[in-house]
C-alpha cells in the first residue's frame, strides 16, 4: 500500500538525537612504519622506529577512553617513537651517535637532520598534524631536547584559527628546510585563504636551532600573510553568520536553478523533518533545469535512482527547479519498472500542492512510501537540533 504524508506533519516528533555537521576535509592515514631520514650532506641519518598501534581503530578507541599508550600491541613495551642517530665515518660505515625515545607518542610526520647530526628536528605527530605541544621538536647533537614548540609558539592564535583543516589535522606548513649554514630552521607556513595543494601560498619563518627561539617575523611577506589571515578571518566570520542564519531561520526552497542550492535544500529538509528518527539519506538526486546547458547529464540520474537496490527503510530525495519536467521524466521511467519495485523505500519528492496529486499518481505503482516536500512551505528548525548546533559553536 502507498502511504501519502505531508512532510511538515513530521515536525511534531520529539527531538532525541544529534546530527554531526561535516566542517572539515576528510583525510586518511596508514599505520606508521620505520623510516630513515638522511641529512642533505649525507653525513648523518636518523632512523625512526614508531610505536605502531595494533590498528587505527584500537588507537582511536583508546584515545576516547583515555587509555595510554593508545592502541598498544599486546606485549609491546615501547612507550613512544624512538630515534637512532648515526654519522657516516671516513670508511663510509655508519657509526652510532645517540639512540633514545622521541617525544612523539606514535611517530613524527617528518624529520630533518642538520649537517653531520648537529641537530635533528621532528615535525608534527602521526594522525594529528598541527596539534600538540610538539609540532616542532629540536634535538641537539646528544639527543637532548633543545625545545618543543606548539603551533601557538610559532603563529598567532588568530592566524591558526583560519588555517585549512581536515578531520584530524591543521594544514599549517609546506616543506621545511635547514639553512645552508646549519644554524636555522626555515619553516614554510601556509598563508590562510589557500588550501593545501598546487596553488597553496607560503611565507617563511625562521627558528634558531641552538635555542629553539622563533626569529621575530617581519617584512612585506609577513605583513601580506597577516593581511590574508585577517581577510580569511572576516570571510570565516561571515560564513559562520550565514550558517547560523541558515540553521536558525525556517528553510525555504531555492529561488535559483543552482544544483548545489537544491541539494542543500533537499538534505536539510530531510534532517529537519526526521530529526527525531535519526534516519540517514540513502540517495539524493537533483534534476537540473531543462534550460541548463548540462541538463542532459542529470536525466540518467532519475533512471539510475529508480533502478537502484534499496533496503527497507532506505530513503530517496528527489527534486528539481522544474517540477513539470520532473514529472514528465518520472512518468517515462516508472513505466519501465515492475509494480511494487520500490516497496519499502521512503521517497521524498519536491512538489507543491497543485502538482502533488500528479506526482502521487505517477509514483503509486512503485509501492514506495511517498512524502511531499512542498517548496512553498517554510520548514522550521527543530529546537533540539538548533540547540545542539549552538552548543557546538560555543565549544572551545
């Protein structure tokens, strides 16, 4: 049996779950392995042996539970990464200089060795670039820590706040290097407003290796970087204000034909209406306006969506800035389906009151549970979802 429901009736449901908003880029890490880092002169090298967790999952679970060392393999007593510095002798053989624990819990991400091993510098931590009080660690010729720096020791907090981020890391640097005289570490710092990649811009900052002190940055390049950071902060604040307004105000259907706007509308309408049910979206399809130059690319999406395999309780969201054209496409595609082919699927369709009976008649043979999304009716934000969003904004 086909069930017809007005989507706005779902707003009366109690709100009991939280929706996690994706605000950072995804990333992936492989488990660390032993690495050898050789100085530019070839006179010294550092071998890093990581404290490899048994798995990423075990590491994350222990992190959440506060277990240390996180993800430790059974029987492994290694508490942190270890380093072994060697110097090449006159006969070409590697001679040990020092060996001991590094301050990284699992492993550093990068290492530089200066000259004949006068200094070793490690950068960041496995799975958390830019975080921690050991973003940059300088070791002397005997393996003692000269200084361990957090990102806040290198950059202003306002600058860090607008650097690009992934789920786990802050994209703060490019490739560092040691100065030709071996006295300074030269950091290549990302200029805010640029994403990591081929077009990323950088500004150079220097750290004295002997004492780990940052050389006070100055000059036109640094001034420009600060200006870009200020511009990025303004853009970020404006974006946060738009997001706050979007979350606070009733949701309205787009007045544009932009495909992205319609995707946002469909998905947010769904989550506003189903906040209490903790449901997920199985598939979202937007059919472009027939006037769009790439309209034909979206036509097969309707066919693919109707012929996809669904499990009971799955959901399909379908909308278009041109409802009449969408109805025509659906008419042709539904005729190719066997009766009841979409039974068990909850099918959301954007249609106003005048057109809804037509859509209902077209889709009735599919056996899907149909839900109308009336683009003329604003959809309020559930109070609990708004409260959760505001709490995340206020969190440090």
